[in-house]
C-alpha cells in the first residue's frame, strides 16, 4: 500500500525584498513528503533549505505556490488558524533558543499541552513519559540554563512530540551539539520515527544527520538539485 | 500559564526590573509627598482663615457686606448668642462690631478695618491673644486700648503705649474720631492682614459709633465638627430670619477656588510624573521585547497565538507598574503621616510665605481620595505603557524572528 502524502509543497517560491533588491531564496520547488519519512534537507549556506523548511511548517508564506499538509492547504489559512494548525499538527526543533528560559524542562514540555487545554493529570503523565523517552526523567525540574546543549535539544524534541504531531520539522538541530549529544539526539529521533511513525524533516549540513536520513533532498541556489533515497547508516 | 511566565520573565533581569520598580516607587513617593506638602500648605492657610479669621459661619445684616457700614447691624445679639451657645454642635460664638476707617499716628496715617471685639469671647474664636508679641491682650482696665499688628506699627512708626487716633463714620454718617493707646502688638501668620486689622474693645467702639448696645455687625460661629455646618446654618437662619447666614466657603470664595485648583493640581502633577514614568517603562519593556525576538518567534512557531503574546507582554508591564505603585503610595503615605505629625520647618522662607498667609511649619496632609486618584491614574499608566511594547511584539513574524541574531 502506498504511503499517504503528508506534506505537498507545490511549486513554491520565496522572494525576499521583491520591490528593492529581490533575493530568490526558493524557486519553483515541488516536494512531496510521505507519512513516516525521515528526510534531510541539505545544501550549502544560503541554498534556501531553512526558508523551504519554514514554508513547509507554515512559519513563512511562499511568494508563489502552495503547501498542503495532511490535506489542509496551510498557505490559505488565516494567521490565527495557521498558529492553531501548527499547535496541533507540527512539532518544531530549532537550532537554538528552543526553550522558554523561565520554565523548567517539565513546564516547557507541558507548555504546548497547556495551550491545547489538556487536563492537568493527563498532561503531567504525558510530560513524564516524554521526558523519560528522551532520557531526562532526572532533569524535570531543571531550567534550560541548567541543562547542556544536548539536553536542551532533547527537551525540545520532547516538547515537539507533546502534542502528538504528524510532522516534526527540525532546523539544524545538531548544529550546536558535540558528537555524543548529536548521536544521542538522532537516535531518539530515529526511534520515534520508526516506532511512532512520526514524519521527520530536517534542514542540515551535518553529515551525522544526513547519514541517518532515509531520503536526502539537496538544494542549491533555491532549487532542488537532487532527491535521493538511501539506507541510513 | 501566561501569568506565571510573565511573572518569571520580569525577574529574568532583576537589576533592570528593580530599576524600573524603584523609579516608579520614587516617582510616586515624590508625587504623593509633593501633593501632601502643597495641600498641607493650603490646608494650613484654609484652617488659619477659618479658625483665626472667619470662623465656620458668620451672620450679618443682609446689606452689611455690600456697604461695610456699621449701621447695618443685627439686633438682640446677646439673646442670639445665648441661644447659639446652647447648640451642642457649636464650639464657640462671638459678636463683632466692624468699621472701616483711618488710623493716624504722629507721623503718618493708614486705612484700617476696625474690629470691636469682646476679648474673652475672641480668645476661643480668633485666638488673637496667642499672637501678641509685645504688650498684653486687653489686660488693662482702660477702655481705649487698641491692639495693632507689628507691621502696621512699623508703618506708622509707633511703639507700644503710643497714642493713635481712629477716624471713621458713625451710624449717622458723621465723622467721628477716637484716641487710643496701643496696648499690644500682634503678629499673626497672615502679615498682609496684620497691616489692616486693628482690634478695640467692643463697648467703647459701640459708643463711638452710637450703635445700640444690643446690636452687632457680625456673629461668628465656630463648630465642633465641620460636617454639621449645614445643620447649624439652618438653625442660625431660623434664629436670625432677617440675617444673612454664610459659611466660610461663601464668605471666602477664593478658598473654595484653592480647593478646586488643588484637585486640578493633583491630576496635573500626577499626570506629569506618570507620563515621565511611562517613557521609562516603555523603554525598558521595549528593550525586553527586542532582546527576546527569537524567543517570541519560537513561541509563535510552537503555537502561542498573537493575542496571548500580547497579553503576556501586557502582563509583564502591568506587573512592573503594579508592584511599584502600591509600594510608592505606601512609602508616600508613611512619609506624609510622619511629617504630618512632626511638621516640616521651612522658617528659612517663612517671611515670604507669611505674607501670603502661609505658616512656617508645614504639616503635609492628603485625603484618601487623592491616594485613590493617584492609584487609578497609575493603573491606567500601566495599561498605557504596556500597549506599545506588546504591540511591537505583535509585529514579529515567527520565521523572521527566529532567524534574527
């Protein structure tokens, strides 16, 4: 049986400063991501991978084209509906500034659930389970400042997972991590992808991430240069 | 949740928050103190006018105030005074004979207002005996004794025991003169009045004016409690149906204006202080928003909508202001209470102030109503100051905000 297309970026382009000095960050890109894929979006700096990722996550609006996620055309959603859509369907992991500094690991993970009005008991149960999954059950009351970079990213993954999203978009999640922390994080993500069928889409130029991916899309100058399937190592 | 995050956010940069809160505390303390100091000055002036000059209520012949002529008098004064003394709301009463005339010394002359008083009664009313600096307060048995202000004495170049002549018109409109001996020199808190008012014994002046012994020009009533003013006024009108009964606000409309203008002054002073504070608060909150652009972008990305971002920033600003306001008001209230009891001696400037009727010791005072006004204005300032930084946060686009370094 063919897997369902979860993300369909149709002919998307993004032009910055269209009226002054136009910068074509992404040009006429067609991408279909299927449910349960583990995709790395790679390319040199300025190739448009973060821009494409942001558009696919509804953080940025394409100048031309449309993005359909799970049969919903997010490019036509009103701002608040789009925020709500992101809250329920997409988990984000950023390179840095991922967590709310004034909240503990437990509160950070529970934050998204609170936004979804999940009852307290259920919320706490899920938060504990997620933090256990990322191996941080002993750091639940630590604030981001008290955690290492790798631990912070693991909390971010736990938070991204909290709302049981269909997709997790990660923008260079390992860029600031040492090898051990990066490996650890990737193992957790790969495990979640395999066991919970969550679709993962990374923008990265980290070889460690690229090697773990089953599909690698390479962008050069805002255009898709190659799109290959591979066996993760 | 937002309440908790906003609260923790303001303590991320403790120094900055303390600086803002301190500036609010100092600003409000200064404002409240300034208001209390000014009101203390005015109140002193008002109290002096009421207790040392006008009394709470005065009764005159209806035409007396228009022409200030002694012939317009209230008959049967003694009986009226007796009845008034029986009223439990009245602290003291006195009658006065008033005439305008000229005081002449061997060297010069000056226009004066002559008060014929009953010295014993007036001790409880205007308390002139407390202000006598030289000589005595009608202690001699002589009938032609006169009490004049130090300033007038200086102007007339006379001393204690000097002889002066008062010239005025009697009730028949004939010019009469009387020789008086200066028995005492007084200095009240209102130097400008000291130059004009002279006091003589009532019976002696009555004789000179040829006024009936039972008549007087003014009945002054001092109340135990000012709140009973309307009741006593009604009682007085009943007692003297043909007289004109007026309270101190009617007698001295400028004092009413002082109160009115002070209310306006409260709004202006508080408004200026809060406006200055608003800029400080807006500046701090803007800094706080701008240095958290990426974090705010992340919050929007993970699902915090703009309304909630707006509320969060508003709450942060409100917290800062609403912590500072009560403390500032409390410190101001404590300062005012302490100084209200002990007073502030500004004798360095008292000469100048005394000529305007102000005392040299100021007792700051402020009604609770004014504290409420300041508190309400403070609350609106908090909201006003919160809007712009929160609005600025709304302008952020999550993807741009996340990219921002």
